[in-house]
C-alpha cells in the first residue's frame, strides 16, 4: 500500500511539473518577440476585429484624418455583419447628420497657380515636314535609321533625344485676372537646358509673381539639353504667330471661351537667355506677330543677328522697349558695341543704365554686368531683371 501511494504521489508531482513548465514557456513568447522575427516594413498592419454594434452608436467626434476624408468625399468601407446573423430588414434609426458647410468650387484660374505643360503643334520641335531644311539632320545611322545633327562644335546629337519634344510650359500667377489687361512673356531658354530646369534655375515663376503684373509665362522647349541654338519651326514664316494662337486656344479651354479673343490679341514680351537668341531673332524677323511684340529682353544673348535687332528698334520708333544686359568682357559686350554704334548713326538715343522711373513709350537700354554668364537671368542688373522689366512696363 505504501509503495502504491508513493507511486501515485510521484506521478502527481511529475504532472504538476509539466503544467508549470508549459506555463513558463507560454510567458516567454511575448508578442514583441514574435513580430521581431520578420522586418517590420514587410508586415501589413493588423487591425483588431471590431464586432458590429447591435444598435447604431451616436456620432463620435471625428479625428482630423476623418475630417479630411469627409472633405474630399471619401467614405470608410461599410462594416460587415457578424457571421451567422441576418441583417434586419428595417433600417435602424440614424442620428440626424451634422450640418456641414458646402465646399466652394475653385475658380477656373486655380489650376494655373502652378506650372503645367502642354504639347503644341507649332512648338519649335519636332522639326520636320516639307518646309524643313533637308540638311538639318546630316547623318543617318545605317543600322537603326535614327537621324543625327552635327552642331558647330562637331557634336553629333540624335533627333530622338534632343529634337522631338513639343512641350510648352505655361505659368499663370495666382492673382491672374483675365478680365483685366494682361501680357504674355515668351522666354526662350539657353543651351544644354530644358523648360523645367530653366524655370527652376532662374526662378521665372517667382519673378512673374513678384512683379505683381497680370502676365502669362510661356516656355517653349528648344533643342533639349543640347549645345544648339536652332530655332526649329520658328525659322518658318508666320509660325510664331500660329504658336501664339495655339497657346491662346489651350488657355481659353480652361479660362473660358469668352476670353478667347483677348488671349489671341494680348501684347507679347520676348525674352531670351544665351543661346535662345536665335529663335527670338527669327520670331522678330518672320514670326508674323510683330504688331503684338511690345518689348524685347536679351540676357547675355546678343551673339548674332545684329541687323535683325537693329531693324526692329528702328521700325518701332514710335514705341517699343529693347533691353540688352551683357556680361562685361564677353563676346556679347563686343556685339553690343557694334549695335550701339549702329544706333548712334541712326540717331536713336539709348541708356547704359537701368532707368529710375517707369519706361517711356520708347526705351532702349544697353547695360553691362559684372555677374557671371549663368547668373545674368537672376542677378542682372537689376536683380531679377524680368520682374523689374514687368514692373516698369505699362500694361
């Protein structure tokens, strides 16, 4: 009997020991340690199951995130009923919804509070068609058929990478009012650049804003990221005029058809930095929009076509603003000296400094700068020359 009793007690002790060991092992496996086995960023967050309420709950105070969802019209997914239970045919009584203020519809010009890009048929590139120079692309890859152009520096550039972009960057300032008189600024960027980079580097959108003027900025894509000043289709007669008409159509589709006529007739300021001089000169010489061009701004861009610029100044004897800012000691300074002599011979007065007051009806300024070439569009002088020009013009 004693041996049997001892055996039973021993078995009970073993069983109790097993329960204690199982309990200890369970406590060691904490939730944090279990999650630490896999990287946290690879795990989807798990939401605890929420049982649907048997009765509708009163509306809770919405968190900021929920408020944002209400404002944007997004709704949380409907909760599913508990398994095994049928939904009641009669809808439970809901709490009356809270009154919310109606969301005002944005003004049509709100889309233009930032830059946007559109593809235009009459943009400088791609350069093709029956009127295109057959020698513009002077090499064809025999294997791929890809066309290439050889630049003045003997650099061979592919058509695919540099001459097919028909993008035009539009920027309309926040305070733009199409019911008031306004002006276009067509800015032609330099070599080895594109419209996005040009806008960023020279803060053209900020200059438009800081001027306080009712002005629309247009940045057509020239030869993209290439050392090439080719004007593309702007070299053809009346293409620049067609380009401006097409830009007016794009803008009228958002601003409203009633503004189509003023958008097609608004005056134009032509501005160019560095290699953008060639498309600007072609636009002046044969673009077909001469009567609308009220001002020309050259930012270290007087390299060639002096006759075209001189002829434009002479033909606008009754009005027109011409501003040329050049780097001292550069090729542009030498060309500016030639232009200055041309103006003296024709008895056309000009200034060699920035005027203090507003621009007169006719104003010619040839201004030297000690700034580096790439800083001219920002440093001038004056600083932010595009904004300064707009401020002095009477629109």
